[in-house]
C-alpha cells in the first residue's frame, strides 16, 4: 500500500507531505483546488510522462517521492533488477527540472521510466475521471475485458501470431507483384556471381600477389645488392669480418698491458658476432634468390585479372572475396523470395499457428464473458439502482479474424426490464454509463492483485441514492485494498476511513498554492456539510452531515 507521498513545487503545490492509512481514503475540495493534481503527481512516480510545465511558477524543479510497502512479487522484481531488494519498502522518486530533463529513482538508485512503469503497475491501479467515456470505444472495452479476465498475455500472443501471418502473406503478394523485377535482379546477381566464381578471389590474395610482384620485379636489384653485401662482409680478399677480427686480436694483446682497453674490446666482440650472423643470413637468402621471369609474368597476369574485375564492378581489389560472398547471399535470398511454394507453406503454417492461439483465446473469453456479464448485471440490479437492467459481454465473430482474435468484444446493456440488449455506446445515458463504468472498475479491481486502487472522480454523473451505494461499494473494497478516491459527492466522502480536504489559496507573493489537510471528526462534518449545501452551511446541512458520517 501507499505509505507516504511527498511533493515539492509541482503545479500549484509548494510543499506537501501526506501519510496514508489502509482502508478507504477520500479527497474532497472545491473545483480547481488541485484534487486531481495529487493523482497526477503520483502518476509521475509511476512512470507517466511530463515536461517542464509541471514545475511550479518561479521554481527550477519539481520533486515527487512516493513510498510503498513491498510484497513478495515486488521483492522478486527488485531482486531481479538489483534495486534495493533487501528493503521492506519501495521508494519511487521523480525529479523534473526547467531544462526539460527528468530523472527517476527506485530506492535511491537511478532507474528508467520503463522500470517505473513496470513496478508502478504492480503497486497502483488508477481509474481516471474519464474512464466511463473510454467505454464508448470498442478497443477500450476489449482491453478492459481482457485485463479483467487475465488474458492480456494470451491476446498479445494472438496479436504477434496474426502479424506473423500477415507478414508471410505480404511476402507472397510482394513476390507476385515484383516477379519480373525480381527476375531481372536475380539475373544480374547470377551474372555477377559467375564472374566472381571464374576469378575465384581468395581472402588476402590481393595483398599477397602485390607483395610477390613487388619482390619479383626487383629481383635483379636484390641479387646485386645481396652479392655486394656478401662480398664486403665475407667473400672478398679484404672483408669487413677479417679486418674486424684482426683489430680485436690486436686489442686483446694490448688489453693485457692496459685493462682500460677492455671496454672497447667488449663493444667490438659482439659486433664481430653480428657481422658473422648477417653474413650467414644473406648467404642463405642468396641461395633462394633467382630471376624468375615466368613467375613474374604469372603474377602480373593474376594482378591484372583481379584489378580488371574490381574496376568492372567499381570495387577495390582487396574487397573482391567479400563481395563474392555478398552476391551469393543476395542471390539465395532472392531465390527464397521467388519460391512461391515455400512462401505459401510459411503463410499456411503462420495462419495455422494464429488460428490455434486465437481459438484458445476465444474459448477462454467466452467463459470469462459469462462470469463478468453475471457479476455486472447483479451489481446493476442490487447496488446501482438499475432494477431489471442487464449487462452482457458479447463476442461478435469476425469473418477472417483480426489482430485481436476471432471476435470483437462488445459491451451491451439494457437499462430496464423488457428492453433488448444494445451496444453500450448507443443506449447508455451519462448517468447509466458512469454507474456501469464504476461497477466494472470495482469488479475488475476485486480480482486484481494491485494493493492500491485510485478512483479519480469516477462518480461523476451519479447522485442521490446511487451515490450512497457507490460510497458503500468503495468502502467495502477498502476492507481488502487501500482505496483512494477523489470525489465531489458527500455520500462518498462520508464513507471514508480517512478524509483529506484540498484547498486553494494565495501565498505572500500572490501565487496560487494548493494545500491538503487531514480532517478531524469535527472538520469532516463541516466539509461534508459544505459538499451538501455549498458555500452557505446551515444547521440543517450540519445535522445531515453528522447523520451521514454516523451511518
């Protein structure tokens, strides 16, 4: 449940801290006082989108924090996401600044809006003040019904299967409409691939033949240079190695006379060894080095083939192997795209998968529709002063099915006995629509695991005895869940276990601010009397208010 809500500089709220209790909590106040602003602030901590316009005039940022009790499902989620899993509370925080930046935190750790929304759906269920108007839309009826029946995952699966089937069918249509174009493209790729296959370029081949060509074309220079170096080092009459050996021999004798020559000797001895090793290496290289005009011609021919093919296709020679494989893949994809038999087989399989899932969904929907129809009908007749009225969740078959299944969900209602059921959007009056919407909300909430339920002026369009019934229903729901309700009806407010009054005033700077006050028993009498009688509160309205609170 929601324990605490802290708001700083949000719209017309300067500073607000509210402690919440279990049960049924009501918020009341004059129109425009900011009752729904509290719900909007809480919604931001649950991942709703916002911009800088929510920051109170003259301030640089808005800061909202909501603290909830944790329960096992939430604890597992926190553990999976490493977000304070050892805590017995869930702290959600949202900060918006004037630079249009928004930051979200879960238990003090930076989080994404998607994470806020995910955890928020497990903590709070908000029924907005326009929920009854949404019931006029078929998609809203379907979503509400599937949510209540626990079929959202099934419906999403059917949705994905239908799209897979549509995509497969689209591939067939595309292949048929582009048959000539695909054939020309296939012929072009087949010709290019045949040219590449004739050449058969290998990975790294261009670099290898380029290096070999460079070496072979300079063979004469290499031979002359190596032979000259060998002659100077070891093969002439007066070689560098023999001269250096003579110098080292003389210095060894002199070093016996003056040890200071040992440093020079230590530097020359390794040089002699290195010259000998260089001579051996050059000799070995010279044995393998020869003029090979035939091989040079072969290499030049291969380079010309590679270069010509690359120029023909406007490519770099070193990319030819990769381009060859790319053409092979593209041709295989076109062959698959042009294989209508294979495409038809894929489409048939996708259609079968869709129908299998959709039939299971339809069967489950039919069972859930009976249960919800019965529950709402009973609530209409027993609780909402619609004697003889009835409600039905009708599954209207679709000829070929659709993205949401094999049927359309349609809410139908009869407001009185002996009246035929007709679509809700066509026959329900404003008051009837509000009552049915509330009945659906209460029934759906009773099966939801969400611990906190919020009703934001869902009693709009209701009055008199029906308002008393609504208050009783919400109070009963509050015995099992934490229920927060923004209301303008005294019959509903009187049923609250906890009552907050929202008021609007001006501060010292002349700015409008909203305040929230927890009402004592005496103050509740005054507030309920105001809701009953308006600005002028009489002894009669106070008496009536006391009677309502006592009841």
